[in-house]
């Protein structure tokens, strides 16, 4: 397996049914990214804080926190590239598309985590393992 395939292949979901508290914290790990609407770099800091607080005691939150962080790092990279591409005008369209996709996928992930399902974001670089 190449290094790129290793970075994009999602890890297996944790086994066992998560408790109600784990599901709630898993949902918070995804929803914490919405802090970025108000606070600069909140899209990275929100899930990072939730993950660091609960990763040792809740396996489901450990998994979903890493997934949320990896997705938001990927989105940050996409936004930087889109920002650079605004010089040739295609970046404006990409900024809108990435922003809408970020919001929709974040909500879908939070709903799945609240049901106890380990959500895997598409097109995500898995930098944190």
C-alpha cells in the first residue's frame, strides 16, 4: 500500500456499542468545528479540545475526534488552495463549494455520531492516526 493510500484509507470503526455519553461527546467532537464560524481556527481547536479531553476514557470519542480533526485539517488545506486560486477566479467558486460541503458533512457526521455510528468523512487526509 502506498503512503498516499495509507493517508486516505479510513481506519476501522471501534467495536462495541457506544454509551449515550460517548455518543453525545462524539457528536460534540463534530459540532465543535462550528466554533470556527465565530473564532479564527476554531474549526481545528474545537474538535482538538474535545478529543484531548475524552480520548483516553472514551474509545468512540477518540475515533470520532480524530476523524473530525482530520477532516477539518483537509478542509483548511482546501480553503488555502482555493484562496490562492482566487487569483484566477476559479477559487471563488471553490471557496463556496468547500464551505457548503464542510457544513453539510459536519452536520451529517454529528447526526451519525449521535446515533452511535462511526462516521467517515469522504476525501479526507488521515494525518492523525
